[in-house]
């Protein structure tokens, strides 16, 4: 239940403004390694050389999108209005998650919930 106007004495308007949005972050890590070696020998003389390197590059991007929504409820004097918002839940192991939906309903009593 979001709001309840039980037998209001006056006519009025209730306005609720809220932000809706999402954000997505992605990251990429690149790794490159190399090793080069060379050697030469002539009789009792020998020489060798080795060269190696390693490079790591990381980048990250974040995209977000947000907008505002407004809900307006007109309440008439003497008429009860109860406004409901559906919340969906999920449980896995020890984690409990809930998601508020944009599904809003209304009834004329606290004892009744709206049907979808």
C-alpha cells in the first residue's frame, strides 16, 4: 500500500514524483606478454640475449539512463481511496531481493487488494 485516503473531508489532489533509471558498468582488461631470445656460438665462444615484456590495459565504461515519472491521484470528499503498488520478490539461498514495479492499482477499502 502506498497511500490511503479514508473518508476524506475535503477534495484534493495527491502528486508523487519519482525517478526511474538503470546503470550498466562494463570493464575490459587486455594482457599481452612476449619473450624473445637469440644465441650464437663459434668454437669456444658463445653469446646469448633475451628480451621479454608484459603489457596490461584496462578500461571501464558506465552507461546510465534516468527519467522522472509523476503519478497524480484525485481524491473526492467522502470517498475512500487506497493506492497499491505491486512489489515482486525473489529468494535464493540466504539472499532476499525485491523489485518495485510500475503497476499501480486502487481500491475503495483497506481490506481489498486490486487484481491485475
